[in-house]
C-alpha cells in the first residue's frame, strides 16, 4: 500500500506532517511506502528529530508551496512543483494509491479533478465528512467541494455517500436525508425540491428532508447538501463543540465543589471530547475523483495527520472507488430499464 502525503500542507507543517507520517508508519505495517513531498532540507530535518529511519518513508523534493491566499486553479497551473501538486502527480503516475493533504482545500479539489479526472458516471467531486451524532457517525456530503451543485450532482453524492457509509462505517442499509428547512416533503427551495424528487424516485433508502437538529436528535447515516450549506454546517458544528468545552471548563473551575465534581466525571468528559474531536476522524475523503484523495483539517496535529493517513488506508482496503463506479453503473442501468419500460 503506497500513500503520498503533502509534507508542506497545513498550518503546522512540516512538523505535524512528519510526526503524523512517522506515527502512521509505526502503527500501520501494511503501508509499504509513504511519499512525503516538499522541501527536502526541511522535511529531512524534521525526520531526523523523530529518530525514525525506515526505507518506507521517502522524501520527494519540491520547490514550491501552495499558500492559503493562492487561487485554487492558479495554484495548480502556476505552481506545478508544489508539494500538493507533486503528491497528486504520484497518484496520477501510479506510484501511490492515495494522496493526503492538510493544505489548501480548493487547490486539492482542483488538482485532483484536473490531474486525476472523474470516476465513470460522476460529474463533480464531493467532500464526505464524518459527523458524530448521538448514536453513531454519519456521512455529511458535500462539505465544500462544489458550491454550485445541480440536482443530478446531489443524487450522485447520495450514491457515493451510501457506498462510503456501507463500506467504512458498516451500516447495511444507510438512510439518506436531504438537508432542508423543514421535515415536510413540500418544504425547501426549488433546488431542494428537485433533488427530493430525484432521491424519492431512486432505490436509495431515502428518509426525506432533515433539519439541523435532526443531525443529532434523529440522525440518518448520510446527510446530503450542497457544498456551501455543508461547509457551513460542518464548521458551525466544530465551533459549537469547541465552545461548549471551553464554557464547561470555565464553569467547572469556578469553585472547589465544581472542581471536585469535574474530577469525578473526568472520564465522561474525555470520552465526549474524543467523540467530537476532529483529530479522531483525521480527514475527509474527496469522493468522485479517479483516485483516493483525503482532505485533512488545516490545523491538523500529528494525530490528525496520522488518522488522515488511516482514512486513506481504509479507502484503499475497502475499494471505495470501484464500489462507487459499480453503484453508479447499476443505478444508470436501472434507470435505463425503467425509461425503456415506460416508453
């Protein structure tokens, strides 16, 4: 199993990317090669600090870095020797089976779309993020790859999200919910109403519209929304979880009695923090591109990078892309048969 990691991607690179890469190689012996792209001198210095020496870790020198201020498409066209572009190139050439980056999300979407192209039957890529709910973990798609999705793109997202939920999260028949402003069928914009019709006519396990509170109170396994809405939902959820823990900490440390209670409940607080911590989930698969691509959080710690590499490993092992292609093929065949029967 061969994985390429953008060594200069992320707010705390290259320290966190190198530490995370080393953690992953120590924990996952099935990774036979991990390519680390970026400034060879800086990466080698960080590797030396870890004391790790293994031929499975290979540095691929690059001369450029994609900055957060760069335009996504320009970053791909004008910075061909960036750590991000070279990591994607390794997948394109077949040297790696997956690419992981905590760098510029837009550039990652653009680079993989331009260089790797799309899977058969898929028109636009979608970011699938894992969102913890009261009883399980759901797939939120799209979390920011395509801000101007069409109804047919949303149907493809639903199919891809269902495949991911089945194969990685092991839900036998994932329920799909469409993010809207009300649970009733007639609620929503003209866009969501069109998507609703397509989903209802499909053979997916479509449960109808879901609202924001349904994400946690009455969760489905796949939450479907366009990239704009999905990104807002995801970042709001992350910020809310962080704020709640800060509020709790302040209140629990406000007097000795509360401090004592906090000590008694420490394990419970840690368990909840673990469940809501983005580091636990590592990275979000960019579904639809013809290659495994994992987008990690910009502020990823070494643990988050390690877990993003784990997500790449899982996607390779579970053969996510071939299963998506097969699911799309079956859907198109069924639709053709229905159309033929109606005519």
